[in-house]
């Protein structure tokens, strides 16, 4: 059926509190994507809407959004895999196009996290675990990733300073991202300064600076067949490989805590499909909901051997000028994490990088870009590889 490409991307500014409705929030990303592409709603055959429904006030948001954007009577679908929802949506869109069922599919990711209080958000995040065997005991997202951090430190000698270096990098680039929530520099010393909130303990060894924040935002990715992509877009970016995996929801069912099996398996699939290896990737967006998540991603994706991810950040190899630039848009740690929109935002960054349109964060002449998007505490994993040819 030919190749499948990305012909348009868009994103709203991520904010802590969005004052409008989900319709208006999605329109902000939609507007950028449509202007970026130059197509009309008549060119879009179907939509896939992605969010984590436990945070949505609106039931069946796909119908409301399609109506507002003028996308009726085209079919609309809804996808949810927690924090990896919109990269799952892109996999579904790829399948719809590759099968020949549709030629152009728009993937819409969104979330207004601020509709709930912090306590309500934490309670819903806790219910992402098994409500019979785990979440009743008070487990929350920071505690789960703290377990991973403790295991990584015990096995490989990783230090809290190594994790802090990841946040310093995120802030370095977050300052340059006009769509990020946090646009301030972070110094390593702030993690040991009693007066700085960065070093405030959350769940040992994780501190406030090691955690991303909730945000409100939307993202758009427009997927098209090769014929349509070449006709509608001057510089399409092609989907070269897609991998997806799942893991037992209960932590007791996992074989280890020093990495995420879903990331390793989805990466294996994506590399095989693309016919490349980790050494071919020129720029990557990884799911850094916590600093330890980025550290594990270095190793799970093959950028470093197990236990050697800390050497990458110590040597600044994941900076823009390094061997494998990672999260040079600031990542979730700076952009914020509007659950349903996060994967689409990551894909937008990689598409702009491959087009040479990333401005101040542009990596030199990338040929392949990778997106690593995780749902829950390694419950779902998506890895997608993009290229220019």
C-alpha cells in the first residue's frame, strides 16, 4: 500500500490552568496543524481522538470535538492507553491508512488536567494500578517511579545527582520552548539548597525537581498515504517503524524494576520494522515523566548499555550537540504532561526536527528520529521511528 507519512503537526501552548473548554483547547493545536499543512477539513477522512477519560468532564469527547472542528460526517474513533494515548492513536491512524481504508487521518490528543483538584488527580492516577491489589495501599505515580529509581541505584550505582543532571538539561531547553509550562533555568545546586523547592523530597529518592507536572494542552498529528502525502505536503516525514507492547499491571508481576520491559520490546519491534539500530537515531523524544524514566529510556532504547545511562548525561551526550540528543524541547519535565496530548507533542517535535524547522533547538541534519511514549508505570509502551526517505 506504499509508505505512510506525517503531513501536519500542531500543538497548543501547555499551561497549568486552561480557562476554556476542550473544544477551544483542541482548536489551538488544530489551527497550527492546518496552517502548517495547508489542507482543509474536507481532506480529512477520519479522526482518532485520544485522552485519559477519567480526567474528562465530557463523556465521549470525540463527538464533541469532531463537531466543533467541522469534521462531520467523517468517522471519529477514540483511543486510550493512559499517558501513551496519542502515540497509540498514531499507530491506529497508520493502520487505517496502511490498510487502504482511509487516506488522511487526524490524530487529536488533549487533556485538561486542571478540571480536577490535585487530590482528585492523584486518586485517579492511583487507579491506573490494580484497584484490587495495589492502589488501595496508597501507591501513587511518584512512589512507583521511586521504586524504579531505588532499584537502578542499588544495581548500577546511579546517584541522585545523576537524576538532577537530567532535570538541568530539560530546563536548558525548556527555556527555548515557547509552548512549555516551565521556562526557567535549573542549576544542580538547587537540588541541595534547603531554600529551593527543587530539592524538596517527594518519594525517596525523587524530589520535586525530578517530577514533571500536570498540564492542560492539545496536540495534532495528521497521517496520510504516500500518494496524498506527496500531493498535500512539500516535505512529508515518513513513519519508518512502529512498536507497541504491554506489561502486567501489578508490579509483582514484573521480572525487574531497573528498566521497562515495554520500552525494550516496543523498541525491538520498531527498529526491526525500520531496518535500523539505535546507532542510527539522530534525535529522540523520550517519556521523562520523572528523571529516572529518562535514565531508563537511554538504556531500554539501546542508546547506552544497562547501567551506563548515567554516563550519557554526565558527558552531556544527550544534549543538542551530543552523540544522541534527547528531549531537546525540554521534555515532559519542562513542557508539562497533559496526558492525552503528550505523545502527539513528542511526535510534533521530531517532525519539526526532521524538517529542519525546530529553530533554536534544531539538531544538525537528522535523518532518523525516535519517539518513546509510556502509559502508566510501564503498563503500555510505544516506540515510533520517523525518517525523511
